[in-house]
């Protein structure tokens, strides 16, 4: 008795392009709308057009997409004042300003740092690896040095680890310790095992503490080190694998 093989899965065209590490899904949708993408030789303008990757030929500007796009992992020392976004509707400078003229393929930020924050920011064209980095359940710990506008009493550090309800969310730090204090402010080391929007700022604000400076200094074992502000470097595969498994 002959058994029919299961049909190859179909995925939306924009998703297929992004999973190949060619661009973000939103960028893929723009390419498709501009008529730059063909499937089996025909222009397709629907980003949700179902595609069987194993059986259909997808081309961008006449060139075949490939599952073997070179994977790139990069770390940047993000300066304050830059938005972590590909484009900004308000016309503000983005982190991509630091990558201008670098000759790199499309890369997406792995997680975010808000405009006023600085420090270690990752980029990659491997969306599966990026998802493992940002996963709240299994991603690596993120370490921040935070300058605050007061001298914290010892019980406060434990309270920050216990957390507080804020706008329907429970915000808490994985760990907090005092680095140094002097005058009217102090520096804390704060470690997070998840990355909610402006989590540290919101958590401290719940205790009437203002943030003067916020710097991410490490992700897992990867340290910001002496990388100059606004500068970047590529990560080796061993460094990338130390943060999350590589397929």
C-alpha cells in the first residue's frame, strides 16, 4: 500500500524571507509590495502568500534567496540618545547610525535599549538565535550598572528583588547589589532574567527612585569590556554559542 508523503509546510512569503536572514519581516513586506520578490518566476505582492520553501524558488531583485546566508553576530556599545529601531517615525537617530558604511548585510537588534540607556546591544541576522537570547524563560541574564538619585537603604535592595505590581505587570530584578555610594547618589548592579519595556526604570520609579544613568555591561558571559562608545565588533561563533545554542 502506497502512503502519501505529508505535504511540505507553507509559510507566508515575508516570514520566509526573514527566516532566511535576508531582512526583517517588515522590510520583506516592503520589498514584496514594491514588486521586488518573485515566486517561481512570478511577482508576488502579498506578504502572506503561502510558500513551500523546499519546493518553490524565491527571488529578490532577480537573485535567489538562500538558507545558507552567512550568519552574523555583532555587539555594539550603544550611546545614549539613539533609538533602537530600524526606522523612527519621528526622525530621531537610530542605532544603525553606528553601522553606517560598515558593508554589513541586514542585521536586526537583539532586544532593545531605550533612547536614554547605553551599553551592550547585540545584532544578528539569525532570528532563531535572537529569540533564544530574548526568551524570558531560557535567555541569558542581562547585567546593568545603574546610577540612582539617592543612597538606598539596605532593605530596598531586597524589595527590588521581591518586586512590585506595576500597570498590571509584576516587575522584579533577578538580583541587586550596591556597587558604590557617595554624596547624594549611588550605583547599583542590577541583573534581569527578562526584558520588559523600561523594566529597571519602572521598577525603581515604583519606589520613588530616579535613574541618572543606565548602562548594560554584560549579557550572559559576554562583557562590554573596553569597547568604545559607538563602536562595534563581530562575535565569533564560540562567543555567540556561549549566549544561546546555534542551530
